[in-house]
């Protein structure tokens, strides 16, 4: 972004009032077992309209970094889960704000129609920065069922291929520490995503926040989150095995202390980011250093 635009560009996280098909009864109720959206978009203020959200965030960003260019990040819940006419109106509402140079749209693999891809492709063809972000979390269908995702890895693969055929940059979200998964699952998921094709990745540890099914499972002793050192080691392993041309948009995620139950270290973003950097330095390694190294565990070859 700095190279293309000559100055800093910041994302502004927005809540446009969407829901999800696994929350409204279309595919299920309650949403993902780990999801309290306030933990993923803590800066979005649902009491404000899009223009007011952008103005508030832009003021805070300008005070910190003096940046004046932004990408509207439609983050909360499923941001393609509406008729394309309504989506276009919302996206254009954000894009008309001062300093806005593009959009990034977070959604699910089962909610991306041809009409949505047409719309995003049109924005890109008019010179806007455009990213589509797909929440996958795991390539294992058993895990996706366990956490109530409501879609399959096959649906992800089909959508990801359609997105990349259009030349729309694709960022895929992955979670480390999902119930029932081990390090072998994380590597197998990464391999499947890379094989399908992707332009960017978001990686974060599973944290437990209030008002979720996962919180109930944790209180009953049915789930134990990863330790800080364990996550740092896994993140470094995955980064090493990711080709250099893939952009890591995020390598951790945090939640505010007022909703975070566990683990405590997920409230400290820079502490964790610095820990990952230190781990890579200690290994004398970097992203892509083991990109061609296969990671095959018997019993995990049949991902779906």
C-alpha cells in the first residue's frame, strides 16, 4: 500500500448490521461456538452509521499516525449476506467518505454469489483497492461441524477458486487451537489453503470470550486453550512454511479484557507479536524458509 499510494493506508473496521446464516436459522442458530463479534471488531461502534464510524475511526488514526487514506473493512458477521443491490449501496456509502481508497469485505464461503463477485470486480476495475476475506478457520469438516460453522471445506475451495479466477485478492482466516485439533491439523489446513490458492492469510489463536458456547465448554472443563509459548511456536512454524508472496494480514488476535475469559495473553497484542518476531530471530529464519517442506501425518490426508 505504501509503495502504491506513497503514504500509509489504514483499515477502518465497520459494522454494517449484518447477521449470518448460522445465526438467523437459515443454516443454524447461535453462530459459531467461539463468536462474540465484539472480540473481532472491538473498534466498530454499532450505534453509529457508516459515515460516523468512519469519521470516528479516522480521527483516532490521524492522531496516532497522521494517515489520511483508508480501506473500509466490512468486518462484523457476514458482509455479503444480503441482496447485491443492498450490498452495493452500503459499499458505496463507505467509499464516498473522504480518504477512502477501497474496501475489504469479510464473509463466509457459502455467501459469495456470482453477483457479489461481479460487484467487487467492478470496484477493482475502477481502480479501487479490493480484498475479499473468507472465514475458513479449519479445512477439517469435523471441526467445522464441531464449532457450528455451517459450511464445508469443499464450499470454501469452490468459492476461493472463483474469487481468484476473477483476479480479486483473497485473504483467508485461520484459527489455531480449535477444539479437537492438533498441530498436525493446522499444518494440513495451511497446505490445503495454499494448494487451493490464496493471496493473504489471517492467523490467530482461539480465545474464549463471554456469551459464547465455547465459554460454557471451557467452564465445564471441556476445552483448554493453547499456552502463549505453544501458540508462538505454531505460528512461527506456519509462517516458515508459507511462501514469501503470501501476505500475512495478521498473525494474532486480541480481545478486550472486559469480555476475554481466557487465555490472559490474548489481551496483549504487541507482547504476542514481539514474541513471534523473537522466535523467528532465535531460529534465524523467516517467512518462506521452509515453504517447500511437506508436512504429512498419517490419518490426516483426507481433509474433507
